[in-house]
C-alpha cells in the first residue's frame, strides 16, 4: 500500500428546520465558532491515516444558513489516505485509489448520504498533475455498508491511475539496456587492461565499482563519496542540486555514461594503434 495526500474543500449540506428563518431574504454566513453550537454530521474518512483542518489565519471552516433551514458546512482539509496497490504489471500498471467517506455513529435509519450535484459533485480532478501517474477517470459511488452494529451510509471517490511509462523508460529501461550492452564490451578489451575489465565485470554483475576499487586499479586520486567535490568556501551548489546529483538512480546513469565513454575511448585508441595505458 502507498499513501497519498489530498488538500480539498469539503462541503456538506443538510436541512435543519429548527434553523429556518423569515423576514430576511438573504443567506447568513456565520462565524466558524458557531459550528460548535450546531448539529453537524459525524462524517469521517474511513481510509485516512492523518487528517487536519487548516487553521491559518483562522480555522478554515464556514457555516452558511439559508432561509429554509439549509446549512452549508465547509471545511478546508488535508488528509493522508491509504491506497492498496497491485504491482504485478509494474511499471505498466493501473491502480485504483479511493477516498471513503462514512458516518461514524449514525446508521441509515438516522441519516442518508448522497453526492450533491450527481457526477459533478467533485470538481478540479482534471487539473491535477502527478509526476508518475495520470488520472484516467474517477467515479462517485453511494452505498450502504452493513456491520454488526447496523447499516451505515458511505460515499466513495474512486480514482483510476495509469503510470507514466516515459519516466521509467529513462530511469529503469535505458540504464538496464545500456548496462547489458556495456557488459559485452569486455570481450573486445585487451586482456592487459585489468582496470577496464574489472570495472565492466562489476557492472555486468549488477553492482557499481566502489571508488576505492577504481582508485586501486587505476592509481587515480578519485574522491570517495564522503569527500566534498570542492572546498566549502568555493562551493555554492544548492541543496536541491546536491540531492538530484546524489540520487542513486541518477548516479547509476551517470556512472553508466562514463563507463560507456571509457570503453569507447579505449576501443578507439586501440583501433588507431595508440597505447592507452589502461
């Protein structure tokens, strides 16, 4: 399972005849503290792990009364919910994630839930952009679920997500293809070039040669990962750039490119009769 986080405007409507009024043909927007003095539904998110109502600069909730007693109760909520995933076809998979909304204590004998506006009750989904997924479609479902203590109303917002294959072509497929191609280069390297052959052999086995191994093989003074690339007084690389460059996948791609160049230079030198010294 993975977690996903939503920030949303969660609005609930109901009619309380005790709050109907006459003589003022206007809606009344009340202070958010009035919500503590009114009846409100005991709605909760069934599959959430952590949720909170925003509170800057005041608590983000709203009460609006209509003359007929209809109440609009609006909240700005951020919730982190769980999503069960089927990764058997990864990275060509499609996932279905839901947000389950249910009454905690009231049964269907006391309260009913429905999506106000039907299929148009949820807006803004088409504008959501995700780095690894595309939202193919979403569905709104209303149902009743039965437990030992009774039947409870439940609303479900279901997303069907399709993974973007382009990201994984660059991060997974291409490095694997390059490493596989690179592993065949060792057959054309001169048997005296131990440094190149050992490094390529390590790549062929699926591991990256440690810096100290390459240093011992080539005699170069390559710095290890614990040493900075420049002194602190001359280095102005941002933390974000450092994170991007030090990401394991990016590092693997970079090493693969350098090893490919290493092999290409070696073969070119051998072809033209130059002594490489490797």
